């Protein structure tokens, strides 16, 4: 499926009621919030350029408040957008209306930067280019925990915890286990062709998805894999990369 090769993709969110994706792009003076069709790759409506001194990063949707939170890279600011979905009707295509409603200072991360984010309905999970998942309250005002992300590697006497650095774009997959919310996180890793599935409570990498074959088509040394959006209704995963001219849909129903 087509994707605009001009888009320096930083964050992706899928909206099942209108079958559209909201995309956050980066670079100073070029960062936008936009709506795209996963079927055509075309923009739906006009992209919204954010202030030139801000570098757009990851986004996360809070449906209970009809809000989308957008990180910035080094500015320690988070943009709060109101969104309203518009189903197709009377010959008019579906759409998503975005309105900037607030700009807030986000809690300090270990590097001072904001990269990727997602939420499970009660907390945000945020990356900053390190090996940590920062856990914030769902209003984005307070940090409540930091979780080290690691992969278990065999050692001489016991398993070694290998830190996974440069965690980037995120997608949360919350589910109810014994009446409690259990969250797994899908994560891009900067300059890696893997997507990691992480236990958000422990930080352990549960599974690694190798997308090297797809990434090889897009000059991965420069145009890195970055962009994960999940269609929970159809159990589809959409992925793309920075300045990729294609997006891909995977069936993850199994």
C-alpha cells in the first residue's frame, strides 16, 4: 500500500470507526499532524503544520477524552489535540478533524527527550531513545515509574539481561488478565529492522518480529523502520518507515 515518501514518520494511530490513520511527522519547520487513508496512502484533508521550533514525535490517543497527545523531540513540550471522527455519509468521505487545544511541559525523561508513546487507558508509556519505558499518568503530568527494557541472553551460569537501547515508536496492546489490565508494547528500535513485543510491567522482550526483508526495499541505513498502528477490530498491524513510499498490513489474529 502506498505511503507518502515525503513523510518523516514519527507516530501513527489507527481509528477503526473511520478506517483512517493519524500520522505525526518530524523535522524542524516541517512537522505536521495529518490524516491518511491506509487503503490509498493519500492525505485526507489538509495537514496541520506545527510551530517551526518544535520537532514532532510520537502520538497517543485517549478516546475517553477525544484527545491525541503528541510528543516533541528536545523541546520538552507535548501538544494536546482534540479530535472528532466523521463517518462517511451522503457521498462525503470519512474524516478526522484535529484542533490543537493545549501545549504542556512533559515530565522529565532520562535523556530529556521525547520519542515514542502509547497508552493502555490508565497510563502513558514513553520512550526517549534510551532503554527505558517511562510510565506517566494518563494526563501526562506525572511520571510514576521507569521500566528497563531487556532481552534475556544465555550466560555461563544464568541468563544475562541485555539492555535494548534506542527504543522509538510504540503501540500499546492492553488486555484483561484475571480482571487486571496487562499491557504489552510493540516497539520500533532506531536503526533496527526489528519490532519488539515487550511486557510493559517487567520490560522483558517477549518476541522479536524480523522486518528486514521489507526494510531492505527502503534504504534502511537512512530511511529507518518507524511507525506502528494497530487495528484491534480486524487484528491488523500497519507498519511503515521514515520517508518510505509504502506501508504494510499484517494479519496478527493468530
